[in-house]
C-alpha cells in the first residue's frame, strides 16, 4: 500500500514539475505562447477535409491522437536563460531520450522523446531551440503529447509554422 502511494506521489510530482517549469511562461508578456488541447484537435479533425485524400486522412488520424501542444517563444535574454535552465531541469529527470541535435544557421535545436507504442510512435516529443531567427536571438520550447506518429508529425509542425519544423523532417531519416 505504501509503495502504491509513493508511486502515485512521484507521478504527481513529475507532472507538477513540468507544470511548474513551463506553465509560468503562458502569461508573460515577453513570451509568445500557444497551447492547443485535445478539444481543439477533435474540432480540427471534424473539419470537412477530403475523405478520399489519403494525406488528409493521415493528417486527421495524427491530430485525433494528440493530447496537447505547448509552444513558448521569446527574444528576451533573461527569459531565454530561464527557459534554458528550466529545460535542463526537465531533461535531468531522465524520462526523455535524445532523438537528434542540429546546429546550423545560428540555431541549436535539440529533439527529445518519450517512447510510445512502437519505434515510429512517441508519447511526447520535446524540442528546445536556442539561437537566432531572422537576425534576432530566440528561444523556443515545444512539447507535443499524445500518441504521436513521427512519420506524420513534421507536416503538422510545418502547418503550425513551428520554428525547427524543417529540422523535424530529419528525425525519421535513417543515416
């Protein structure tokens, strides 16, 4: 019984840790925040896309299985430093595996994931980008949770104009 309570408390602490680390950015005026919930994905899935188009059907299937997308972006140096520290703390908990690192065009982009039901699926895709975009310093935190098909995710990231979407296309490519 005690072990069950301890396990439940540890799970709640890890959820609260994520919440404490990144939720604070939602209401900062220096941070652009986008949070999409499963309700939004269900609405998007109901949009009348061509039912005969296989690509549209794959897109619908992808968004139906998403739980949440959180993206926080800033140009402010103090907040960029705080984001980097919060990401480091989040990653140190050890539940994510690094998928890929990219350093190009003045940007450092790192992708991490939590395992999913098989090697093509993850339960969380996490990205942290630091560097410059359009000549300005930038930091971006992106977390996507759900039953995520990595082979389809880059399309969604491109459609949402997520910084790092082009690099995300490379996640599935085998060397």
